[in-house]
C-alpha cells in the first residue's frame, strides 16, 4: 500500500515517524483525519515493533514517545491537576482480550491476592475525552484532554450541550471534576451532514470527527447548532468535606452517584466478579453494537474497587487497572473498481461505488453509496482511487473520502465523474429520460412504473418486514419475477402460482410453497403496514400509523381532502399533498382495488388499529432490557396500537416502565421515581384489559 514497504529498517522507521506525525497533526490539530484509525494503528504498531527490534532506531521525537495532541493556540490552556490518561488496548478481539487483562491484573497484584476480582465493564465511546469542573455544584470549566497534562478551555462550547447539567442536583462535593466522553449520535450526525450537503458545505467524515470539530469551534453560536451528547465515566480532581458527599468505594457506585447528580451515564454497563462476566459483556455488546444510537469502538474493563485500582497504579500514561477491548474497525481503506448508478423506488438515481471487497464493521463490503452527483464531485471520487469506507450501525456503507495523496497519475488524468454524461441522460435500467430539477440534488428517472428498477423497489418496499412482511420475497426473487414479466404491479403478487414460482432459478417447490404461504398470511396485515407498504412519497411508518389511527379505514384515507389530511398529527402540507396526489391517480386506486379483490383485507376493525377501544391513550411507556418473547418493535407496535406512546427515557411523566432482562439505568430511574414497572406478562395483561 505505501511505497516504502520494503526499504531498510532505518529508512522505514524514519518514514513511519514522519507519516505518523503528519497523520497526528491532521487528526488532533486540524480535526480532519487522513486515514482510518485502523490504518494509523497499523503504522503505529509497525513502528513500535521496529523500535523494539532495533532499539537504536528509537528517537526522542518518535510518535511512540508521546501520547495525544497539542493544544490549539486559539483556546486558553488548562492544566489538568489530575492528568487525563489513556487506556491500554487489548489487541486480541476475541475472549482472549478479557482473559489477558484478568491474568495481568492478578499477576500484578501478586501472591498476596487470592480469588476473583470485582470488575466493572462499560462501553468505549467513540468521541473525545472531556473534563468538566464543577465548583459548588456549578459548571465552571470544560477542558479537552490535549496532551493529557494540558488541554484546551472549551467551556463556552460545552455549556451549549443540553445534556450536560450546568448545576448538579443532590449531594455533591465542593470541587468535582467529571471525566467523560463528548460524542455525537448517529442520527444527529446524519441529519447534520445532510444539512451540510443541502447547503453545499463540507460534510464530516464520522461522528467522532464531527464532535471534535464542534467542540473546538471558536464560535459558540456555531457549536450550539451542533448536536452533541455526553457520557460520564470517571473523575478528575475532587475536593470533599468531612461531613459532605464522599467518593464511593467502587467505580460502579461512582457512576450511580454521578447519575444521581444529573450527569448522563450510559445504561449499558455491568459489574462482574471474575472474568467471565467481562467476556459475556463483550459478546453481548458486539451483538448490540449496530443498533446502538452512537458509535463505540469497543468496551472498557475496569477494576471496580478504588483501593485495588490504587494498588495497581500506572505504567507511563496508562493505568494498570483498565483496558480497552476493541471490535472490528468501522472504517477501512479499499479501492474503487467502478462507479455505477442505481435506480430507487421513486426513480432517484444513486451513484454507488463498486469496491474491492473489504472487511468493515464486522461484514465484507463490496458496494458503498456515494449519495448523489454533487457528493461524488465534492469528494472527487474516481475509479481506481483508494478511499475510506465506513460502515457503522445498520446503515448502508458509504465512501467518506478519497486518499488523494495516494492517487496514481493515471487516475489523476481522468476527468471528474459526472452522472448525466456518463449515462447520456438516460436511465440505466429503462432508458427513459433522466432529469434533475432546479435546487434538487438528485437526478430522477421519469419512467415511473415503466422502469423495471422502480417496479422492483416498489415490490420490495411492499414486502419488507416493516410493511407486509412477506418472508422469502427478497431481492433475488423479485429480480426474477419482474424480469420474467410475472409481476408488474403489486396485485400480480397474489396471482402467483406454485408452478410458475417453482420454475424460477434457485426455487424448489418447498420454497415456492413457503412464499405462497407468506403471501397468504400477508393478506390480513394491519392497516398501517398496508399504507406504509404502498410507498407513498413522504409516508414513512410513523405517518402511516398516524393516518390509520386518525381515519380508521383505508377508504377514509383515500377520500380525505388535503385539509382533512392536515388535521392528522404531524402531517404538514408537503405530506398532505403527496398523499392526496397519490390517491388522485386512477392507477393507484386501481392497485388498491385489485389488492382488495385479491383478498387483501388489512384488518381494519380488529387487530392493531381502527375502531378498537384504545385505553392506553395518553399513557407513556418506556421499554428497557430484553423481553422474553417480544422484540422491541413488536412491543412498541402493540402499545401504539392501543393508543399509548413509547418514550426513550424515564421521567415523572412516564406511566409504565416495561423491563426485561438486563434492564439498566432506566429501571433504576423508574424505581427512584416510583413509576409502575411491568414485565412482559404485565404488559400483555395491560393490553388485553385494554382490548376488553
Ligand atoms: S476511562 C484512566 N472509559 O478512550 C482511564 N475512557 O484511551 C481513562 N474512552 O481518550 C479513560 N470510553 O476518551 C474511559 N468508558 C470509557 C471510555 C473511555 C471512551 C476514551 C477516552 C480516552 C480513551 C482512552
């Protein structure tokens, strides 16, 4: 990958030092990383290994000899009375990581220690470290980590973060420095980047980078517009009084205490006597990682008891009592093999990079979205480029940036990529004209349902789990059904017979029967699923639910005027117009009538929504932990069908908390506030009373 890979050790070490320094500067000072962390780590580890093998190569200015970045001149410096340390990382990403840590802790405690160790485990948030100083309960200073000894005063920006209390509640000591992580939620990040894109401004590479850039904004008004969040995970300087608040004796109790003071503490944490609980935690969080609303790059294990922590002490800048246990990186480098254009359900044309396969965020990725033409041009992505690919959460992988300094002369000689010329203004699927309206970022195919790509997407949308839930009707099958001309419109689905289906490639009679069974089952879907499945522009799941709830029957939705539609919760003029236009089209009404004729009934009166009594109206419920049989989505659907609202956090306004296994701080909060707590059976009872 880099050009000097097989030079002499001296030359290689020198190159690595310069390269790492350059990457460091970009990361810490410019807030604009040039390569993914995994690449930085790889080079760093290579240099460390070289220096271990050839100690004479170690220089005082080697990046291995210092930790962290340097303070920006524009901010005042803050000297940390208690230094902000870093954590050692276990390189083994399997259970070996936890085992190695446990073995080391025991060895370092020596023969005087017998038995298992009490550990605390939590998430390793992917943001930037922050120290919040409270004096007499009032936030007086916020400082970044800087080089660990001296950071930057960013109080003015941190004050704008709503989650951070400006005043602590309850008992607290006269001086308390809270250490934690500033981060940006993924949905906030996506929204912010979309706004930047709409404004034609620079987008951020990832949430961590966006958080770091926002905190170090010189203009607090600008910072205030950036959606930042915070989790507390430790302490800096503390001054207590003889009678007042005392530092708890364990880390887990400390986090509880910080939460009581009003500081955000993440609910995903546990304590464990012995190493097995750490292994379990690592595995459990690995499964949860994609569905968390924010990025993590691993978990952190800490010796829970503060006395033991003190006995263990530090090596250079890293405590012996804590370790980070990582997960596969969510960003990697790979090569663009081609740029193709995909046609979506509404005709939107999306450029997609075909990639040399690369393992990112736990899966092998071969395609990544490039969003739209402007985005390709802004990032200047070209075929043959090395790019950073990111896959975080359940989202589609995306190309975040090009490694311009690695671009070859051949690629540099190419003209920048353009959508329309590369397609001669015709849809790549149906050949219809493509257009880009003024002020719009997207090109669209004008072919409508004439376009096979749009037909396929419409069918997949209808069949998806959150809509009609037709199991087995996936991309491969829909491709064949449309290409063979077996399905042109949604009602055609219900005319399929076993012989035609079984004759398709990779379809045995058994799987054909399964699909028919799933189709049969879908005939009695709930009304909101049906409305959502129709694929009306701007009508997502939530709007579909609101419409079903408000009107009760499909006919009433279909015949509603724009004014009547505007009366629905959360429906504005754009959505109302879109719904009205959709049902004004004779062919759309035709589709609905044909579906009805095929036997689709969408359970209006009974089932989820409609005329049933809905006594959870006005009630707010919070779900936490894992329920024995219901998924989150199912529980939420049932509660909403009964008229209730599902909220994300517990407050005095919460009526019920439904708690399952491994419920965390939400359950505790409910107990503190005296909110009624239900298990799954309790919830079912509540719902069945509701329908009686
Ligand atoms: S504890 C003495 N806990 O990881 C230990 N750090 O290299 C101090 N981080 O820059 C850190 N999540 O910003 C700790 N739950 C967590 C963390 C965490 C993320 C970051 C922290 C620091 C880096 C440590």
